[in-house]
């Protein structure tokens, strides 16, 4: 009977970790959007609405990310949180291609795959 209680607790802890990692990835995705908004703002005159609206959205994304980062640090190990944050490089590449029509070279794709593989291996190592 004691074994099943420990299994339920382990399953519950594993679910919390998975939910926390998903929440961190949503936060990292939103943080990557702050770079997009910053780049959109930079191409406009300083005192125009075309500058201030994307700039405000960039600050909002950064603020949301900061809050989610603090929550993630409470629930995840520091190494898992920082490795989860590294996936922001992939989001930046995706946004660069989709929004700014940047190109992905084979070297960049290999680098992004290495980031993803390394993150996956380190985060799942303790399981």
C-alpha cells in the first residue's frame, strides 16, 4: 500500500514538472516576441505611434516573462529552467524566418538542432 502512495506522489511531481516546463516554454515564446516588437519599433521615428506601440508590447512581453521566470524558478531546478530558456534561440529563428524573411542556412539548422538535442538530453537526464 505504501508503494502505491509513493507512486501517486511521484506521478503528481512529474506532472507538476511537465506543466512547469510547458509554462516556461510559453513564457520563453512570449519573451522571443519582445525581440520581434523591438525590431518593429526600431524602424520607425521615435515620437511616432508606430514606434511606441511595438515598444510597449515589447515591454509587456518582457514583464510577463519576468513574472513567469520567477514562478518557474520556484518549481524547477535551476539547470532545467536555464536549459528551457535556451529554446528561445529556436523561437527567435522561427520568428526571423516567418516575420522578417530571414534565411536559415544548413549551419544554422544544425546549430538549432544541437541546442534542442542538448536541452532535451540534460532536462531528461534525471528521469
